[in-house]
C-alpha cells in the first residue's frame, strides 16, 4: 500500500517534536572546557547550581525543559566551533554508558494473601545499584521530558541491581524536586502533592528492593522528605503536640489526609506521622504501597541515626542506602526495622499446591512464627496482659533482664583499691551474639508439673536456685541485679541449664514448654552480623588486626567516615530495638490494665523469645566473668548489660586481659575483636572515681565512657 504525503508529514512532525538529544556526558565537559567556561559560569547562565552542572557532565542527571533546550543550543554552538579530532561536528545522540555488571538475577515472585499490617509489606534491601545499559524508562505524561537521571557507570565489583528497581530502594526528596537516591542517582520529581508523590513513586521512580526470602515480599519504596519538601507538599514543617513524639500524627481533618482519602489511598492505623505508609489493596501480584519518612518530624532518631538528619540529602541517601543494602529498607524506627527484618527473613507463609484441586494456596512456612498472634504462658507475660488479668495469675513472672549490678565496696581488697585505673570493656552487639544458634519455641506453650529438666527444650521453668552459693565478688547469674535468689522463681531454659553447667542439681516444680522448636533468629543473626562486621571493616576495623592495632583503629573509626559511623550506630540500635520489640508494652495514658494493645496482634509479640536472648546473653557474660577470675584472679567492679568494668594496673585492656605465652588471647575470657561477642574498650577512668560512684550506689559501667549512659539493650 502506497505511503501518502500526509503520513510522511506526520512522521516528520513526530521527529521534530521529540525531545532534544544531548551529546554524551564526557563530550559535554570537553566542549565546555574547550570554550574556556567554568562549571560555575555555565551554572549561572543556565540559572542552576554548579552541582547540577557537574551532574550533567558526569551522567548523574539530565536537564529538563526549558533548560534542556537551552543547554542543547549551547552545546551545538560549541560543537560547531570545537569539533573533536576526527569526529563530525554534529553532536552524537545521547547514550547511556553501560556498566560492567553481571547479568541481574530476577528473583522468583509469588503473591500470597495479604498479611496483617505488622507483617505485610516486609521490606528488603536492594544491592548497591549498578547502572545498566540504557534502561527502559517508564511512560510519562505527554509534554513533559523524561525525569530519570543516573550515573554513567559504576564499579564492576558492585552487586547487580534488580531490573525492576533500577534506582535503588529509596530516595531523599528536597524542596526543588530533586530526589537523591543511592550511589549518586538523582531523579527529577515533579510532584507538588502527597498523592502525586505516591503515584510518581510507584509508576515512574523505579524505586524498590527485592525480597530477602523467596517466600517473602519485595520492599516498598521509601521516600524521605526534607523540611522544604514537606512544606512544598502541604505538610507542616514540624509536627507539634503534647504526646510522645512517636505517637504524633496529623489530625484526620488535615487537608493532606483528606487528599489521600479522596484519591482512594489509605493510611495504616498509625496514621500520618513521622513514618507514614500510604497504600491501596494489592491487585493480583502488584503491591501499591509507599513509605514516607519526614525528617523534620524526627523520623530519624538522633540516638539511632547520629547526625544523619542534619546531613545533605545526598549524604542521607547514602547512609540509608547502605543500611538498606546490608540490613533492610527502613520503614520506621530501628526497633521496627529490626522486628520487620525477622519477618522478612522468615516469612510466615509459602505457596502450597492443593492436592485435591491442584490450585496454589498459601500455607505455613516451617521455621516461621506463622500469621496468627500467640498468647504467652502466664509467667512469660507482663502483669497487664489479658492472660494474666483474666486468669488472676499470681505465680510470678520471668525476670530475664540484662545485668545491672554493682559490687559491694566492702568486698574490695586493698590491692584492688590501689590499682590506678578502672577500665570498661563493652561486648560487641551482645544480644546479637546470643541469638546465634538459639533454639526458641515456635508453637504454643504446654503446661507441665514436676517435669525433668531438659536443656534442649525452650520454655519457662519454676525452680529453686537459692541453694547455689557463688563467689560474692561476682554477680549471681540468675538475677539481673546479681543478687542471690531467695526461693523458687521462673527462669528461661538457658539460665537453668547454666546452673547445671556449674555442677548443681535442678528440680523444676512446673514448666511451660514448647514442643515445636527451631533456630528462628539464625538468618536475622547472620544478616546483622555481616552488616556489623562489613561496616566496621569499611571504617578500618578489620578481622586481621592484632589487639593493639584493633584498639587504635577503634579509637578513631568514627572519624574515618561519619556517614558509615552512623550506619554502624543504626545497626547496633536495630539489634537492641528488635529484641526489645518482642515484648512491646502498652503505650498511651488511656490504656487500661487487662485490655489488649496493638502489639499483641503481631505474631512477633513473643516475650519468651526475648527472654531467651537476654538469658543467654547474661549467662555468656557470667561465664566470661567466672573464667576471668580463674585465669587472672581479677573480679569486676560493675556490670551494666554488655559493659563490664575491671580494676587495672594500666589504662589499656592489654594490661589485664589473659594472654598465652605465644601472645594469643586465652580462650574463655574476654577477647578483643570486631565481631559480635568480642570486646572493645568502652572507657577508662581513675580507680578512685569508680570507688566513689560505688559508694554512692551508682554504677561505674554506666558512666565509664565519660558521662554517657550505656543503654540497656533489652529496652
């Protein structure tokens, strides 16, 4: 069929209307330098910033109209004046520089039924992005240029990106519409309302991250809003109120909340607060959910993310991106992220084929905690729990908490008092070390009377350990305050097993035990351990250092890279907070004893698992204290959670830690090193300072660092 003149003209007009083509980034820089123009002067002519011009010339971003046409006109003029040697004067079409990256592996996808709010949308970190060759851009509204801006090429050693999420797991949005992603990526975000931002994030941004487990769910994209971006979107710069900060949220009649509802989007029960989740019900396999974090509403707590909220957007994106890659895409406090990581690594369901119908259904994933919440045994619960209140339970509770012990001043010898220094040792992520190969209960508890003790069965045992007499210069391993038990009490399995290890008979009176068991926390431990060790290594603290070099590296590691130091702090807070969340208490002044509170509806509300971790950590600490006394004759002054203070003849741990004749650390005691469970220097003070605190009933371990209180990992 003959082509008509009208069809030819239409085709030509379409070409004319296509967006201008720019030369490759390197050619842009060559042309500017050939013309003798600085980046600052070009930025002034284009009415933009010098950094933006740098992004144009290194491939991290592309201009949009009307700056695009002006920049193209300038480059064409320079190309005519300063042609490349042996190259035509016309600029070549813009092409993406392919990265030396392996072929990305597309993970399996399975869409199970929607889970509850606590376990749905389990986030997963993305690997550090590598720019693929000319990724296909998402569709955009007519009349507006493409908004994707990304770097030219990355290191070949960087992990491959998931092709479904070419721009990484998250972005930090500023007030000018620039969304800073991981690895230097900058995206142009045209949104002026929260609804537009959500739709842009899901349809155009290319943000998100693949699941951590084959049966899990992909991570929802995270958009972090600066104060300027929040105001631009119609949100208040600050979120004021008289309630606890984490309870603050926009009122339901706020215009932004109304806009979200009008557009048929939903907010989770926690509303529009510092961490807001906006979603629609999943349609088939496609999730529609975006997580927002508002910096000026204190979304990034200073204790968990030191200094991060004050960083530039690109640096914030780097910190959160490294955390997302190594841990999980943040979706709340580090405590929330720690809990969500457990679910992401051990999803509650997996696909199963129905033998009768042949259809795929959602079934229980072995080793997980399932989808339904589980009531604890009465002694494992808290006093306000419905199980306790409704049953009238009065049989006592587990008291498996971290150490808060100070040695009696009267037990100090003259030799100890004459030593010049008090040296504090801190165990690296002690709770994480305790989670390794930890067998916990997966099923509901069963009640037993006069059972024979079995150290392999997780549960709670009522047993009398008051007959066990240990050296008073050491804390009792059976109580958090280190005092000797006075009669029968409830203990977790590890505590009772340690009494057996010390050579004492134990005869439980009753017990609540679980028949189905498993190492539920193993993948959680492995991922966080790798994150901790890898981040320390990036800060110059590596496994191959000897003890002296290790101490020197630890002394200045926070100054090596403040951004990575913040990541390390967040990883440690994730461990502490994740364990604490397993027994989250009711919040709010309107709570009445005996009522259920929201945390109880989570399958991960498991105070027995929290007790198992803390019990094992405390037992591990006592075992080291006991071995140290046998190897060196030294006894601690105080213990607070994972910090212990010793009297020392010198200002370094090297002056009192036990070493063999070969120079290697003696096994069984405290050892220095960068892995979980090994020790680092917490602080040094004069011995007289420590004794004065002890006389006042204060704990030297809390202040040995120099006035900074040591946080209790269990809270």
